[in-house]
């Protein structure tokens, strides 16, 4: 039994536009195309779509998904591999949840005691945070994403891990400023945003409007927003507002 593209979109939560894109790129051709031009999918295509969505959920890019699917032979073996990836991702998320929970408890205790938070092992802040989760964040900025990927290709693993820790540390510093009641346009907040902006301009020219778009995407992009909200509720919007203030006062 084949199913029209509209039904597959409803079942899977993938838009018909995305399904057409998967067909056009050769990632997921339909079983047939009707006389009216409508695409129809059978069980084999639905299984392939499941694999695509699982790999996307794991942060794998479309070109890499195409390579993985083209190289696999047995569907059961492929699903076993996906299952192992999902279990590993579950463990990573459990670790991340524990990391954030510990940080919340330490912050609350420090506020109760009236003392600045002391972190005995700063590396604990980053347990369960994977650098690959940020790759999806740049999907709306392909030119910048290409520059970031090019820079990453030339970095050692140690340098890449250090850069990732610094990005996360920036998010934590902003969360601390937000928790302390500093408005988004406060000098200390704007100093953090300035450091982020200068790091981006080392890769390419970033106009005021382009930077504003990045700020908006931090809230609008679900993956990006989740990374910020894992640190502190409201942090994504706080970063967006801080970028807007910076672009208005320093880039216009």
C-alpha cells in the first residue's frame, strides 16, 4: 500500500516541502509519482525516512546521512546501529541533565549563603555537552557555517574541545549576569557580546543586521534555544536582546 506525500508528512511530522527536497537531492525518492505529479511512498521508503529522522535527531548532517544510507546493506543491521546511537545519546542527555541539576543546586545554595558560587571542578559544567550539537545551529547562516567548519577542520581535538568549553563558559557568564539582574544592555553584558562579535568577525564580515539575525535565530532555532535554556531559563531571549542592543548602539 502506498501513501501520498500529504499523509507521510502528517505521519512523520516532516513537511511536504522537506520530503520534496529529500527527493530532489536523491536522499529519499518516492516509490512512484502519480499522473498528477503527486509523490507516493511505500513501506521501504517509510523505513528509510525513519532512518533519516533518527540520524537527524542525532545531529548528523544530510550529506553524511546520504553517505551512511548508501553504504548500508542490511536494514536490520542499520537499525541496530541507529539504536546504539540513540542509547548513547540518551546517556549523554542523562549526563547533561545531571550536570545542569548540579549547577542549579550549587547556584541556589550560593545565593542562599550570600557568597559567590565556587566550582571545585569547572570541567563538571561541561559533562554531557557535545560540540556537535551546535552544528545544526548555523543552518540559517550557510556562509558562516562554512567558515566555522573550515576552521574546525584545521583544529586539533584539544583545541576544538577548548573552544567549545569557552563557548559554554560564555553562556554561563551571561546566565550569571542575567540572574544578578543586569539588563541586556548593561556594560558587563555588552562586553561579553562584544567578545562574541569579535570572534565571529575573525571568520567573516558581520553586519549589524546579520548579527541581529543570529540573535533572533538563538530563540527561533529549537536546537540552539535548547542549548541556552539548558543553562538557564530565559537565557536565549536574554542573549538575543543583548545582541540587539549591541547591534543598535555599536554597529549602526
